[in-house]
């Protein structure tokens, strides 16, 4: 079970690999619905594969079974032979037809056996499609039936099995469905959502996803039945959807509609060449408008699929770039119903928090909704904790944390009492020392372009500070060193808590970049202990990890690996998920952690790809990308050869040299 691997991620959104007998699928992936009868399909699957690089399709086992000719042929040559397609084929069971047309004359066991006979790659259990309007008792009964069938199917099938997750609009049932399906299926397929998609009830869709997602096994691929309009892909991917399927490309084409990520366009109204996809390039849309419907339909279907495949690729790129929320916000502009759905999603902290990364390369404000992203909500929440026992802070314009400014900002009043400064940012008031960390540091919003956030000159700042009577006058003292120490303590407090920061700070010295004046390194005995990334957060070197190991309570910030993996972690190789015994549940993806053996000896320091609750459950792939490791048996630790440049120590955001797992890596494990 669980032939799924997570390669990259942005929150719940993940770039994965699903291994099937007919090749690996890079996810998120779109599985176009193809009709098993060639004559009913405007484009042969092989033609779609050739034109779009498609590696997978979904077709109906039920429609194949219902037609005696197709049934016999599929039994003889397999579903791949019938479709003339050698990529991965997922088959659906007929639940949707049962729902749409009242009854299916096939039993659950029979259609499952048939899927086995036609050698499908991913078989689907015959579920009971449950409408969003279904009363609780009906939905509960239907769910019970689906689950009984799913368990029976699992007993009969060793290949990949998709288990539908039903439950209607009832959160408790969706949660139960997700939990139960998770113990059974390799693919967990959220079902019963077609009415929500067709009627633009995206907020209700978000309700369904929010109820199901936390209970879906992280090691299974998540499929969304009927999600085929490209404008919903980014939203769905935010919830960790890995597979989409849809006949939308055909259905909309039949009605003369063009799909775009920004909405639907009626061809009848198109007078301009608004698409330049490879197809519309050769036949401009105003010209296509004049064609007969018979000629139009396959053309529009292909355009729709091209655009959809492109959008899925964009979603994958956004996951790599850490910009999935930005993409979802842009897509939400397509329709108010989507905006409502995104607002609803952002309110579900409990869904996103466990996998929300500690930083991203950038934070670009798309609109007011950007201030509700999980990154911002977490920052605000933690800021409350950070400032809870502080006296009130004085307001300061936002200034760069470099000596030209900091040297002039008094850290103490005339009586030697600490003065706290808060700077105004788009995220509200933020302590000066924290104003460069993610998301506030990299925040790029409209204020930046309206002159509001313009940085005062050092001279203007001096003049402003000179007016405050109880402070030492400007020029009396250079405050840079005091701020450097405070900044170090603040960053360590933010990351590791107050008591660890108090313990660590006295032994540390900050080093500012000669070029920019920014805090770049924190040294202990002249050796780098922390590197401050572009996200403003301190990342421990191996020496820093040793200090942390002494300063943090046992368990804190640790990932414990099995003995089998110890030699590999110690020599700097990534830690694979299946060797993780336990991890501090407070860690999040992207966070730096101490990799230790079962006796808690420090082996390495690395950054999490998986959240703690996912480690060990995914049987494949990397859990922690090691960034620095214990002394090699012969030779010095590379990082301790006296002050390397930042690039040598894994600048934030850049992948580390051990970051990518190759299958060879894994095979070298015992
Ligand atoms: N196709 C669209 N919705 C569904 C569903 O809920 N279950 C199944 N099996 N197929 C679907
Ligand atoms: Zn086009």
C-alpha cells in the first residue's frame, strides 16, 4: 500500500509521485475522463497523450461493463488495450451513474472483479453517492455501505485501490469517512461534490474538505471526483488534492464554452483572439466561432484540456516556489464564490497549521485576503505570546536593521531601563527586533508602493528621536552592539523559547554583513553557530545544534531516527521517512531540527520536509534534509574551517546539497 511519495510541498499542497504499474505520476495531476467507446470520445487517449504529454486518464469501468462488446474486448485486451493507451488508467465504479440515472444493474463485487479482470491500475470501490442535501441518517447509512464494500474490496485486491470518501455535508461523517478510508485505500477520493462544483457552492466544498482533510492519511494520494474546472485547481491543491478528474473539458465544449483559469467564456461572444494556446494559435477563436457545432466541439475540448493541464503545471510550479496561496488568491478573483471559499478556508487554522512552513522565499500580497493566510495568522498569534510580558513599546517608523539606523535608536532610556520599539507593518505593530522575519520581513504589499512604508533617512530618524526627552540624545552612544545582542536574543526566543534564549545568548556574538550591515551570522567561540537566512530566521550549524542540544529540554526540536539510519545521517545524508521513530510535534515543515539517535546523541541538523505527524507514515521519501552533520571520521567539519561565506552554509530557501533524494540513496540503506 501507499505507493506515494512527497517530493516538495507548500503547506498541505504537495508535489508527489504516485507509482502505478503503468508508470509514475507526478502529482498534482489531471486525469481527463475518457469514454471507453472510441466513437464517444472526441480525441483518442493516445492522441491526448501525444499532444498534452498526459500520463494518466480515468475511464468508467461501469460504462465498459454495461456494453457487452466493450466488456468482452476489455476482458481480452485489458483496459489499456481497449483505450489504446499505455499510461496509467484509473477506473471509476459507476457510483455517479447510479446516482444520476437511478440505478446500476451491477453489484459492488462484480464491478470490482471486473476492474481486476481488465487490469486497471487504480480500481475504485462502488460507493454510494451522497448528495450534499442528504439528511444525516441517510448519509450515515450510505457511508456505512460504502465502507463495508471498501473493506471487502481491499481484501480481494492487492493493486492500487481508490476508496471514495462520502458523508454529504456533515462534517462528522466526512471526518469518519476520511479516517476509515485511510486505513483501506491507496487513493482517497473525495466524492459527492459534483453538485457543489456545478453550482459554484465552493464554500460548502471548502467545508467538506476542511472536515475530511485532517483525517486523511498523509501517505495516501487524495483525489477529487469531478474537479475539472481549472479555476478550482489551486484551491483544491491548497487542501492537498493530488489528483483531479473531470469531464468538464468535454461537457463545456459541448455547450460552446471555453475554460480558463480565470473563468468560463462563451465562444458565441468571442470576437477577439483571446487565447493563443497551441491550438487557438492555428485556429483563432473568432474564426472557430463560425464553425459548425460538430467541428467546434473537439476543438474546444482540446483547448479546454490544454488550458487545464497548463493550470495543473502552474499549480505544481507554485508548490515548488512556495506561492500556492498567492496563486489561489489570484484564482479566487475569477468569481466571488471562490473568494468566499478562500475566506472560509483561511478560517480553518486547524487544517493548515500542522503543515504550514516556518518560512517561504517571499510573501506577496494579492489582496486583503492575503492578510488571512495561515502564515500571517500564525505570526500574529506568536507575536502575542512574544510580547505578552513586555511593557508597552514606543512607535518607530519601519527601518532596516542595519547599523546606520540601529546605531541611533536608543535601546535604553536615561535611567538604563530597556526601551521597546514597535514598528508599524502591514501585519500590525511588530517588535523592532523581529521586523525582518518571515512573513513580515519579506512582505511585499501595496503600502510599499503608496509611499506609506518609505524608510526615513538616518538623519530624519535622528531628528525624530531627538524629540523624545527621556532618551539619551542622538550621537551620545552607538547602540548597534546593544541591538545586535537584543536581536539575537529575540530570534532565539522566537524559535526556541525564552529560557533557551537566555541560556544561549551570553555565549554568542553577532556578525553583520560588511556589505549590507545585516545580521548574517551568530558565532560561538568565533565559529558560526547560526546563519541568518533571507527569511530573517536563525538556522543552526552543527555547532549551533550542539548548543541547542544542551539548552533545549529533551525531545524539543528533535527528530529521533532508528539505528539503521544513524550512519547515514551522521555523514550528512537525508533522513528518510521510514527511519523516523519520533519527532517533536511542535516542529513544522521547513523548520530546522536536531537529528538524534535513539539514545539522543546528536547526529546532524536538518530541515523538515514532512510534518512530524507525517514522518514514519510515508514509507517512501525524505523526511529531513540534512544541512550539517557530525564530524566526518577523517577530516574537519567543513563549517568550522573559520568563517565560510553564507553560500557555503545553506542560505535560506536554497536547496541543500543533500536535499534531493535519489532512489539510489534509499537503496543504500540497510
Ligand atoms: N464521480 C463524480 N463523483 C463521484 C463520486 O462521488 N463517486 C464516484 N465513484 N465517482 C464519482
Ligand atoms: Zn486556446
